[in-house]
C-alpha cells in the first residue's frame, strides 16, 4: 500500500469514528489513536488553545510538554502562522521544543474554525524526513473532520 492509499483508508476510518460524536476531546482521542496506529509514529497528539497558550490534549506516545506559548516551538509557530509546518530535521528548527530526545522530524497542522486557530495536531517521528506534502494534504483533511 502506498502512503496515499493508507491515508485514504485512514480518512474513511476517522470520518466514520467522528461522524456520530460531537465531543471534541473524544474525537481528538480517537483521531490521534487512529493516525498513530496506522503509521506507527513516535508521538501523535493535539494541543488545544486555552487562555492564549497551547495546552496538551489527547495524544498517543510518550509523555509530553504540557504548555507551549504562542510563536514558540514548531507548534507555537504553526499556530502563529495558521499554516502547516513540515520539519525534516527538528534539530535545524530554531526554537524547537524537544519533548522527547528521540524525535527527529515533525509535522504540525493547525486546527482552524471560523478563521481562528483553536489547536494543533502534532506528529513526531524518530526518523528524519518522514513528512511531506502527502502527509500535509491528508492530515489537513483529517483535521477538518474535527470541526
Ligand atoms: N516539538 C514540539 C513540542 C511538542 S512535542 O513534540 C510533543 C514543538 O517544537 O512545538
């Protein structure tokens, strides 16, 4: 199966999981589990905007930092830019927040509703160069299912 085919199946699975449930936390929990298990990423989870900072939400993987400020780290930068960030080598990203020393590449997708970022999806990989435009495209589509 190609990565794209895997994402198409994953999208269908998550759509089904989310369509009869409106609770944001329940949906983020199942979405993070489905993504994480489909690709065996190192860390997959959500941060939610609360009182002008990102606070750790549902995730799969090792324990993580609980709070990230606006414009800090990859997550805070994706929030500030309201745009997806693909980071092939986190050690080259100025200000990267190392929740885990094992993480080497990362993608962060903002969750946007009514033109406002209300959280981010963050995925970390132990390999370099894990994420590309295909990941960005399908993870953005998956994030839209949360709205
Ligand atoms: N690396 C992220 C912090 C979150 S952890 O990876 C789970 C960042 O730089 O924003």
